[in-house]
């Protein structure tokens, strides 16, 4: 066997060797499409929602979008259908897919998504636009290319859901309508403490009473007794004693009675003095009318003795004089 024949056989066996060494791919039935209806919806002031696909993958290397079990375009359409709800009457919402690419260069995978939401008025003029874009990079396909692309797209969609909602609520704040939850039925509780029967949606309303049943009856039932409690009083227990009212306080024998002072009379104002703002104490004697005030003069002079010394002066003492 010459060298040319050996090379020819190796070339023919090369695809078989590569297929034997590669990781077997999972069947397509193992990849389920992902929905996003578990997330809170975004209400728009629009009557209709239109989804436009303005990006189309090339299908040639390095583009690997066709090998993704959950392509980015299908994921973005599912997000728009599950998250965007219309509650308006005349506007029109347009969801545009501008980029949804997956490329592979060697062991590295790159992904990019770009979407735009535009609210159009009745005259086809844009009332507001919100744009959201996310990118992602990964190295390695150890679990197989399909499984890697499937997990890669799901991770990108998690980022896109957060970024898209933020951009819509920030740029289209005036065109968002928050959905209101239906009011819960109110249960009526009886006043006597009994448990009310549960409400049922199948309960039909009762017919209105006839005019004859609304007439006053011939005999009215006896009025209910005015009792603070619906339970009868307990029997077999003695009645509590009733204490008489306490008499007035009496003076103890052998002790003088407390004198009762009459109310103090108003203190007359002295002539020539302004009226005082404070009441006079009881028992204070007022000078009789016409009395002259006492004139206090200088103290009288003290007489001196014949020796000329002051009789009230203290003689000096010498602390060193003999005693």
C-alpha cells in the first residue's frame, strides 16, 4: 500500500472518527419552550399589540441560532405576548425585535438581544419609545452545543426581562396602566356570635318580596326583655350583702370641737394708698378712719457721766496685763 492510498483512506475515515469522539446531542424533545406568564404583566394604554421581527439570522457560520432548541427570536416573542397587556381604547403598541443573534467562534459563544416598544397615537405618531439591550459571553460547550445554547438563551432572557421592564416603566411612565385586582367578597358576621356560613359563587339572589308580605302583621310579637346578657342568672349562689350608706362624720367624745371660722370680711382700703391686688389675711386690724401715721424721729441722745466718758463704752483690755 503506497502513501497516497493511505492518505485517501484516512481522509475518508476522518468524519467517522470525529463523530465517534464528539459528545452525543440530546433529542429535541428534552427542551421545552419557556413562558413568562408567571411574571407580573405590564399594562399599556393601547388597544392593540403588534409584534414585528426586523432581524433575521444569516444561518451561516459563525451564526449558530438555527441550532438553538429555544431560539432567541421565539423567546422574545413569548416575552412580549406574556408580559405586555393592553388596557387602552385607541393607541397602538408595536414591539420590534431588532437583534437576536448567537455566534460561536471556537469554544466562545456570544449573544446579543435588542428590542424596542413604541406606543403609536391615533394619528400614527409615536407617543413614546423604550429600548432594551442585553449581551452575554460564554466559553465552553462541555454539555453539548444544543444544551449550551438552550441554557445560554434562558440566562439572556432573565437579563432581558429585568432590563425591558425597567426601560418601559422609565421611558413610558405616562402610558402605563396598572391592572387592578377584583375586590374580595365581604362576609357578614351575625351579631349573636354565631359563625357565618361560607359564601358560594353558585348562590343565586333571592326573589324580591311581594307587596303583600311587606304589610304590617295583625299582631306584633312581644318585645324582647331588656337584659344585658342573653344567659339566665345563675341559681344556687347567695346574694351578695348590701351595705348601708355611711353616716356623717361625728365628733369623738372628750375632744374639743373644731371651731368654725366665719368667712373673712373684705379688707377696707387705707386712704391715700393704691388698691392692693392681693387679699388681706384674716385678723388684720385696720387703722380707724382719720388716724395720723406715727412719726419716727432720730434716736434720743445718750447722757454722759461727769467724767466725760461714755457709760456704754467697753473699756479696752490688755491681753498681756497681769490678772
